[in-house]
C-alpha cells in the first residue's frame, strides 16, 4: 500500500512538473529583437502622416504605441527620431533609436523615389540589417495619394532632421515600459491600417541613395554589441521574413494595462530646441 502511494505521489509530481514545462514553453517571452517593431505599422503611419514631423510623432505616440524596442535595455521603450537624407530624387528617411547621449542606432528606413517619367512615387520600408537581416523590405500600396508626398518635391525643400535627442523630448511624449511580446503582437495588429497593402519584396529600389547615406548611419549597438545582430541571433537564416517561415506565432487577446507600464525617463524640456545636424554614432 505504501509503495502504491509513493508511486502515485511521484507520478503526480512528474505530471505537474511536465505541465509546468509546457506552460513555460507557451508563455515564455520571445527574445527576438525584430519582433518589437512591425514594419507594416511603420509603413501604415507613414501613409497617414501629414509630414515627417507628424510621422515622428506617430512613431512615439504613447497612447497607441507602434514600437516596443528597448535596445539599450533600460526597461523603457526607446524614443525613435527621424532624420532625412536626400540623394538625387531619392529620399532616405531614417528611423533611429535614441539610446543615450550621442548614441543612435538605425532601426529602419523609409525610402521614397519619384519616377521622373510617369511621376509615380514608390515607397519601401526597409529593416536595418543589424535588426532584421538582409533585404527585409515592405512595399506599401496606399489607397489614394498620401498627403506627405506633397512636401518632398517642393522648391527649396529642406531635409527633415529631428530636433529631439536624449533627455530632450517633445511635450506629448513620455516613456513607457516594453510590453510582453505576446501582448505587443496583439496590440500592433490594431495599429496597422489594413485598408492599405503591404507587399514583401527582397530587392531595394533606392540602393544608390542608401549607399550614399550608409557612411552616416547610426550604429551604436551594432559597434558595441555585434553579437546582438540578426546574423548572430539567427544563424543560417537570411532575414526576419525567412525566420517567420520557421516558426508559429499565436496571437491572443489580452486586457489593456498600458497605464501600469508608464516609464520614468526624464523629459527635460517641452519646448523645441534648435534643429541639429544628422548624427550617426
């Protein structure tokens, strides 16, 4: 009788531990960096923005967060600034994470080119190779002509450069803690305008313009923590698109608890400082 009782207890403990293992596997936090910024959402708000200043504001909207990136690991989502480089008729619009004093990391580029023959505008949102692997690119197809196009080819147009930097942010902005990745996946689906189309491609149209910009890119994390790059994180896999083909992601609805995720990063000014030059450390 004692032997049977002992066997039952051991069997129960084994099943409980096995069940705990399964629960841990399902609910574990995903450490893949590229999961924390959906480029379709970036393409979506670009098509809805009035201009690049409005685009930057939407990237950092704490009421409807687009980004969940915390590249400097301070438990606060990084502020994303926007800087622009114009090369011929190509506009390279760079989204950079602000990580510290004079510390920036390129996250993605929105690359805009106008065909001078038929005046058609082509847009691609390209993930930075360090975060997303090579040639991770979405081409959005917008319904109607986005208002933001009206500004790019005006006479005397000046490239946009964010006025904000570490410790100095606009008055609408406050930092928040990163979402658990499963909640971010659910949330970001609500931020993407599915009235638009997002076609994945693996070739870059503005390769000439980006090549001219490349020497000025922000690469702080890439230089100081190369082991965090996509190629190190996912050996044998080309980019985020290929990675998605190898795994299954479940989207589950969770309650909104954003109020409890508010961060504490200092915002030392609510007034706009003078626009600085593009810096890419």
